[in-house]
C-alpha cells in the first residue's frame, strides 16, 4: 500500500523543557504510561489495542508485518504455499523458536492456539470466518483447511488472535476455561518478553524472555503504568519518570513545544473515530432520524477545533489510505435546515437521547459536548453519560445505549476489517456491528466480497456497499485521526506501523543519550 497522501497530516515535533533535573529511568528499562489498564492479555480473548501492547511483545505469529508496511513476512513460519483451490494453506515452521519455558514451538502448538481461539468464540476468532480445521502434518509442518476461499487469509495470520500459545497453559485451566483466567494476566509465548507481574490499574511488568530466538533486546524490562490524568502522564514524561506516554490530546501535544528532550509523534493512521447509533432503538430505528443527526454535526468544527487539524473527516466506512476507500463517496456535512426537515418528515419531535462515553479516547468527551450543542440546534436533547471503558464496551455490545463513540483500527489491511465487521448482521454487538444495522442488500454485498479473491471485483462490491450503507446512516462517520503519543528523545528505534496502534517494537528499541 502507498501512504504518500498522509504526508499532509504526518509530522514529528521536537520540543524543549525548562526542567533540567530529570529523574531518568534506567537505560535498559522503558516506562510506558497510559490512561487505562488493558482488559486482558489473552490472544484468544483480547480485542483492544491496549491489550495488543502485551500480546505482540510476548508472542510470535506465523507471519508478521514488515516494518512500517502492511506487507507480511515470515516470523514463526519460514515458508508457505496454497493449493489451486485457495482453501488449503501449508506452513513450514522455522527451527529454533522456543516458548518462554524453553519448549520448542511446533505444529502442535500452532494447532492448539487456533483450536483454542475457535473454541472460545471470543472476538479474535472472528478474523478466521472460514477456518474449518488445522492439521499437524509433522512437527515442522501445519496445514490450514478453509471451508471456502478467503482473500485476506494470509494477513489474518499476523493479527493478535493468531498468536501462538504454549499448550502447557492448559496446566492452569480452571473449570473448563482453557486457561483464560490465567492468561488474562500472564503470557506463554515465544516473543521477546513475558509478563512477570500485573497489578490491576497500576502497572504491568514485562521482562526479557531468555529463550527468545532473536537478538537479545537492549531493553531488559518494560513497565506499563496506568495513570488516568493526562497532566500526570505529561509530568512523568517531562521529569523523565516515563519514556512514552499515550492518549495525548492535541492541545497537550502543543503544550510540550519547547522541550528538546521530547518528541511528539503524530503519525497518519487508519485509526477512525465514529459514533454508533443504535438502529434497533426508537427513534434511531428511523433512517430519517439518523440522517438528520448526520446532517446536524459540525464535522469541520470537530476536526479543526477539537483535533486542531490532526484528523480528516471520514468519507464512508473504509478509511483514506486503504484500497476500497471511495474518494468521491458521499459525505455528510453540516446542514441544520435539512436536518430539521428530515425530522419533520419523520414526524419526530421532543427527542431525548443519551451519549455514553469513556475516557479511553481523550476526544470523546469534547466530541460529546459538540454533539450536544449541534443536536440542540435541531431540537434534540442529548445527555452525556460518562462510564468506565469496560462498561461502555459492555453497553455497546448488548445494545444498551443510544449514541456511543467508538474507535476502530484494522487488524489487517483489507476493507473486510471495516465493511464485514460493521455491516454484517451476523456480527451484531461486540464483534463489530455495534449499530445493530441490518440491510440485507448490504449484507449480501460484503459477504460476496469476502468470498472471492478477485480484488478489482471485491473493490466494486465494497464500493457499492459503502454507497448504500452511507445513505442508511447507521453510524456518524466523524474522523480519521493521526496516532499521537509522546516519547523522550532518548528512546530510539521505534517503527510506526499503521496496523499496530499502541503496539511497539520493544525488541529492537533502545534508550541512549
């Protein structure tokens, strides 16, 4: 893929400080400070980027993303092939990879990991919709049997849920949970690091895996701290008590100007912010009400004001920079009079809705305040309800909300990650279709696109599905954001990948003056 068009959004600010006495962290210890704790580190369960931080550090996959690109290269696999039907994939494993207890990574471990994910039936298994069976050919060869061809299959082998787990975790199984409780706060992988302690809502410590097959990492230990307030995270960074801080609002990023010890990273991404509208709950079950709300939003004000230009308004579901994006697709714009006319046509008045949000994304509260003001202009009363992020996720998954903000980044570089997750009625709730949207024609288009490997044909199907779904306004398509975080300038070797938000290449990073 080519991301050249992102140059207009991407930058790295070098900034300076009046503080000269910094409490530097040890040169072989990296401290990362973030707003909220990850729900779990279990590859078979976790679907949040905060959990991916640990999964990609502690586990390996058959294939991995190559540097800053969306191309995949060998990791645990040294080679692979596919038969003429595109339904049988065979992987040859590289020798020398070991789990953190010294056990060899073999084909049986690969089979165990995928069988476990499919049995758990949590969010990660949704990345493998046509996986029928995994077969062990011999200790160094594993075969994947698909029920039908699936164009993005190889890329799915790099997603978090495809991490290869040591089968010995079953020693920690309780009440048939397949070790889910233990893996929530422990790891059993062959990656460069392993979790050695987890204090909920305080800190997680990862130490080097002595059995890691790659070069010994320069960083001996990674400490991930939970610090809710951005002002506290910022102070830690300036003082040298943290090496990286996440969830940096654009105004805070600007406030760091002048400190030569700090780099503010603002990287163009496939990260989108959008609003779920509960299509099953009146009056949002009326397309005209959803369209009215879509016209009532001041998108430009949100991008220019709240994001200070570090974002662009979405145009359909597939983001700019991914094939299948429609640069000429319909885009809602602020038109209060049209919004009022649609409400009148729908016969709706005295509408009272609730916007349920968390602090997981620093933009969500100011976006809610902007929506509150915008909707008031067309006679809709909007209450703001702040909850913990886990609560928001549960409410969205169960349909217990009116409007709620969401953030989405693709696990692999294919429109499938947006179109099939957001619009297929079989994925309602937690798996992705959190608007509870159901248009049989759109569902048919995205399912057909997922079932063939002809990319030009797939693109046409996805473009048609975007056109229809945008007219139905199941979501508010707000913005495609830059990924912004700040690091101390002594942190070297970080490689940004648009597929891996909140994932760091710790194994090849270092700290030096």
